[in-house]
C-alpha cells in the first residue's frame, strides 16, 4: 500500500435465516454501531462510507445506499456503492482501503449486507430472462459441474466434500455470530440428500440475513485507536470474462493471478507456510479444495489431500474458515466482507472461541459471478 | 464465408415481459408501530429525534446524525403543503390514482418534517402553503400501510 | 491543500444517444465504444491497468448485468477490475482515488444502461424508502416536480424563468452532435408544451435515452504522452444527503454546495464564476436553478458574462441513465481539450463539472478540470 | 394514549411488477431465428478463428470482431454435468435430470443444456450427444426449439480432449 491501511473496528450481526424484528436499515445499523463501538469512534469521526451488496432485487430496493444514507450517518458525506457479484464484500473492503491509501480520507466506514428473507433469492438471481438460456438448476446447478470436473481432474475421493462441510460446521459452532451452528458429522453430510450431484444438501450454504461493518483507518489514526489494528499488507481484485475459449472454470486464471499479485505485494513467497489462517469463500464444500489450489496453498489437483490429511482443521497447519465460513453463514453481499473481517479479527487476536493461535498473517478471500470475480486481502498483525 | 448482415437489414427481436417479485418487508419497531397507529388508532405519530425534531413519518434513528431512538409525539392530521407535483397523466401500476392527482409534501401541525402523500380533489386550488387535512381509509379497510391515510384534502 | 497526484482525462468515446438501440444489447453497444476510446488515446488494452464500470441491475432488468460487459471490456488475460452500482461518473471518481493511492496509472471507465428496456418511472421508484415513499408511488418526474415547486415557492421563480433556462439548453443542445434532443425551442414554444408533472412541462425534460460510454484516465507522466491536450483534474468531491424529501430543504442543494466548496478548495478555484465552463447534471430547468443557487451562479438564463453554463445542452437534452454523469465529465474534457467543435468555448482553461444521483438531487459530485497541471 | 400501539405491523407485503421490453440484439436474434430452421449458428473470431455459440459480437479473448457466421453440427460431447434432484421454480422436468455443458463439434465454447432419453446415471463426461429438436411446425425460434440433447451411442471423447475446455 502506498500509505499503510488498517482495520480498526469490526462489527457484525448475529446471522440467521430471518431477521423479522428489524428492517434493512436497522439490521445494517447493528453492524455499524458495533464496528464504531469497537473502534472507539462515532459517526462524526468517519470521513466517507463504502457500501457493498449483491444484486438489488434481493431486497427490492434499488441502490439502497441512497435510502440508507441517513441510517448510516452518511448525511453530507461521500458514499459509494460497490457491486461485483459474490466477491463484493471483500472488494468493498478493499475499495475502502484504497480510499484510505489515497491519503484523502483518514477513517472510512465500510459496510456489506444482505437481507435475503425480504425476497426470494432463487427468483431474484435466476429468473427466466428473455432471450437467455434459462438457468435450469439454480446456483448449485451452475457450480456443480465444475466440482465434478475438479473431482475428475484431481482424482479426489467422494467424501472430501462432506469432510469440508463437517469441519466448517464444527468451526461455526465456536462462532456465536454464525447462522448454522448445530453439530454435524461427516456421515450426516454424506447421507444428506444429493441436491446437485456431486453437491449434497449439507454441503451447500444457507440463505442468511446479516451485515458486517468495518472501520478502516490510516496509520496515524490506527496507532491512536483503542485496539491493536489489523494491517492490510496487500489486496487486489482480478476479473475475467465468462466465455473465453478454454477458460479454466475449475481453477480460474483470475484467481491465480490475483493470489500471485497479492503475495508478491505482501512479500509472501510460500503462502502455505507464511499464512497462519485463511478465510476463503466456499459456498459449496468442494470449492474448498479447489480454492486451496487456486490460492497456491496446494499444488494443482492436490487441494483435496490437505482436507484428507486434516491440515485445514483448527489446531493444524492452516486452519481454513475458523468462523465456519460461507457454508454456515451466507448473507450474500456480506459474505466476502465477513471473510475479510474474520481474517482481521484473527490477526488482532480477537476472534474469540474460534481464534487460531499465533496468527501473524491471515488471508481473506471471496469470489463471484461464474467464478469470474476474485478478491483477496492479506492482513497482518504487524505493519 | 458468410458474414453477419448489417443491422439495418435485421428485424429487431424484442419481448415484453413483466418481471414480478414478491417481497415481505420486515418493518421494525418504529415503522411497525407508526403503521399500527394509522391502522388501529387513526392517529399520526412522530418521533422526536436528535437534530431533526419531530419526524413524521418516523424512522428509528435520526437521518441527520444517525443517533438511535427518540420519543413518540402525536401530531395533528392537519398541516401545510410544502411542495406540490400535479400529475396530469397517472402511470398505470405505479401511481395511486388513475385520475389526475397531486403528490404533496405536508408538514403536519406539530411535526418538523414533511410527509409525502397525495391530494386527489380540487387540484386547481392546491398551492404550496395550502392547509390540508388527512382523510382516512374506512374502518376495516386500513391494512397498516401509509395508504391508510387515503389522501389529504384542502381545508378551507 | 496537500499536494496530490496530477491525473487527467485523456480520452472518451460514446455511442450515439438514442431512444432505443433495437439492434444491440448493452454489452454490444459498449464494445465499439471501448475500442474507439482506446484508439482515440492510441492505447492497446494491455496499456490499461485498471477498469471500472458503472451500471444498474434494475435499469437493465437483470441481476449481475455488469458481468456481461466483461466480455467486451478486454478482461483477458484477467485484469484488475471493479464495478459501482452508480452512474459511471462515480466509477471515474473511484479511479481517481485509486490513482491517488498509487494503485493505477492508466484506467478505463465504462458506463452503460439499457434505459429503453425498462420503465424509468417504475424502476427509479424503487430507489425510495420502501415503507413511506416508494409505497406512495413516487416517480422521478414527480419528485423533481415537488422539488421544482419548493424552489419556485421560495425563490419566486415562475414558469417563464424555467422556460428561459430550458430554451437556453435546447439552443445549446442543438449544436451538440453527440446529444439526443437537438431542436432549439423558444421559451414561448416550451411554455406551450403540456405539463409533464406540474410545474414541469414536457418541453423541460429529456426524452428517454440510452448510450454506452468509455473514458480513459491517466496519471502525470502517462497522460501527456497519450493526449495532446489532457484535461487535468484540479479538484473533486462528492456528498450525499438524507433521502426523505420532506426532511430536507428541497429548494436547496446543500450537498452540492459542500462538495463544490471542497472541490474548489482543492483546485484553488475561488468560485464557480471563476471557471470558463460550467457543466451541470441537471435534468430539468428547476434543478439547474437550484444548482446555480448552490454554486453561486446567476439565477437567470439572461445573465451576461461569467462562465458558459451547460454548453452541451445538459442532461435536459439527453439523460441516458448511468451515463448522464460521465457525459458531463466528458463535456468538461471536450471543452478543455479542443474537442467540443462548434459549441467549444473559446480559450476555456477551467471547467466545473457537476453530476447528480437519486431523487431531488440527493447525491452530488463536483469536479474542477483545468488545461494545466494543478500540482507541480 | 400517549404512544402508538405496542402491537406493531410486522410486515409489509409488496409485489413488485416491473414492465420491461427486452431486445435480443441482432446476433442473438439471428441465432434464435435459425433454430426455427434447425440450424445452430455461431460466430468466428476474425483474429483467432475460434468459434462461439451462441454467436458473440466480439471475442472476449482477443477483443476482435466475430463477424463471420458459421453453422455448427448438432452433435458434440458432454464436457461436464450436474444431476439435479431439486425441483426448480419455473421448470417442470421430472427429477432427477441432467444439465450439462455440451461442446458442439467445431465450437470453442459450450452450450448449457438438458440431457434426456437416458438414465441420469448413464450420463458421463465425454459422452457424445446430439440435439433433439421440436417437430417441424412447433419450433418458435427460441431456446426451447432444441428440447434437449441425447446420447448418440458413438465412442466417448478422450478425457484429455475436453477437460480443459468445459
């Protein structure tokens, strides 16, 4: 970064399938209030606001940042709205970081949310558009063929997806904010209904209501804050088109390019050994081994071996998604910022019961579209 | 080798369709009680919040400084028009009337902000500054929405 | 003012603004525009290190609409990219911030929106607070009319004052080959047009239009090599206000005043009157009068002297959603870089550019552009 | 009473109904109209020679125009697929059913289509398939004109030939 940028406050809602007690504004405000409290700040201290969420039809409010301006303390401040599909939460946090790195803004409030219960996500995301081949199977049906291709390419055994899901659930059990927290075994995952073969019911993400807010600040403000900041060492978003002939949808080049770029900027040569925890965007269990490869944590076709060895579990070599991840909490637009925010909490040492020991460097990751949008942030305990 | 015909030679292909989405919006405490006041009490409530005074219709926070909370204040069903937009050709499926009507902002007596609503009659006499009074949907037909106030009518 | 990085607008292209392009999808409209913008700047796509688009899913009537334009923006091999669900002028602002952060040297900004495919009245209703405002059925013309009535009541401006402003813009728009509505009209002719929503007449409003746009921005060191006469960014700021129409003074644009003050301070510009050109994102004459008031410009179309206001004809002559703002910035570039043709303001050295979003001028951005570098 | 009712209105039901008028664009229009004549059209990149189906105006890979029109065979291979066991809104298909990426012979990108006339369990990567059309007179010039693809019984394509172009 041209100028150091830090996360100095993190706030999130308890995520659940339906927040019937609050409207969209009030739900988002819970996360904002907690982030400001965490940072020891008030709205007056904030110079600008960066808001991200997934498609507007999920709540049926167009550009909701305009309606939310008053609720977010944005009155007479700059606010912008980012939308980069599923990656948006992480990209929004990185956009906030860019604002701080520019030197123009000292402290930024950044927010991501989704209140999926207001509408019907299945309808909002894949209705039958005119002249477009209908998406005949929903999001799972879109991604499942790539999971199948991964299995075919890598020779991964069939239980890997269930192992990922069970581990994620075990982790979510330690995260008071997670949506799904009931214990679940590998066998239960394996015996759950096959929805979109090879993806089973317990290997898919839920539909959640929730929000997360972060306060990001420059070095001066970060050092004067009440808590130990999480420093952003590097962050980037890379994107690729859908219909490039020969595009590798299993391990997209945009993801590999993005990972290499941030590792170079952060001075990381060996991510497997230099990063202590990773929050990666896994909406369907098989994406965990796929992204382990895409992110350079494992050689090509060997991501599943990490899972099979258990090296991704808490207390092992590289805990993946100690928060429980997207598999257990998925307010779509917020999911990417939750990864980024959880990575920040880990390097701050404030992740509570799901804290990983001795974290110096953490990775937050999100992807979106047809595995086209990639967004990665590297957070560190020391500048 | 065949190349694509020029646009002028191709009959455009188009399709009209209505994109329909149902939503069930959670109101929250303040909006929900305000709407219940319209439905159950035929009363209009405002919330006194930080740096805005009595806001009608209320949110659970100040839109000026984002501070939460406030105290309920009942305001009058009469007030003064602060802005008028006279719709001569209503838009089907969007506007609340199929006859010419006016959108208005009304600052109710006792309120510090103005409420957006409609005036349906005597549009020729409607001005910024006109005094108006709320008219209500009949008992049993109020559903707990802002349209429980049917409209505002000019007070002579 | 701290020293910032000199960044300039160095290229721009747009599709013709039309009521409906029946032959092309949004991405298909954008494809030749990106090509033309790169060509005008003498750039290969690989010279560009960042891209950002501005568009709206609701305007295009499909979720993830922006992901389709990746197919035509040149995103292979993969590129650094973002998208704002806003008018593309905010994408340009994000690029400028990105360049201040040292994260980009040469970038493209794309705007697109198939306005003709939807009903802007229905779509823009959804921007409003859902329980009290959207539920009443407010549409953007009606909220603009509410605002106009509040301004007229406060200022005493009458229908003729609006007609004179509208007529001035129509005359300017007639000279703009890239505009949509290109017929001059006298105040009397416009005052004879029917009410759209009273106090706004049909003659005061832009027809529905759509286009696609692409702007190239570059930092000092690159900009001069790309463009013979770059338009340097001297200052910029944007601000939003609370949305509720009845909770703010609709007759004024407080957020414009604040954004302008900050942008002018950054630019070292005493006032809007000190500029040679002022391009406003007003979609009707009442908005223009409110913005003139907010910027300290004369309240009458007949005022002599001072900057040329809205040489393009303004958004009153073409309002292609999601591009309207970026077109204002493009006009500033065209005026300062000798690309404005017949409507060019002779010797223009500094331009003030404004754009707006939301109902009743809720969100506003103000730029100052200059023919010389701001910081040395 | 000095307060509004404690018992609040909990929800507001809103049914959004937005009128749209979509244009297919010329390339898609030609493609869809050709389906009526049992033709599958693609476009060839003027720079790389690669073929896109449905046809695109420009190659996302080279950014060069794709203005050459090509007609593609009705056969290809299943590169990868998904067996769907959940009913999806708006589709009345007996479950389980298969949706697949179908790489038509001569095309460089795949179509997304249903595979029918065989058990879901019999579909596998590399299986060769052919288009099954609606009968003459019933085709409308839209995506439903190809009802689905079905196995041809030809030998499978070798794994290496498609695994990196799904």
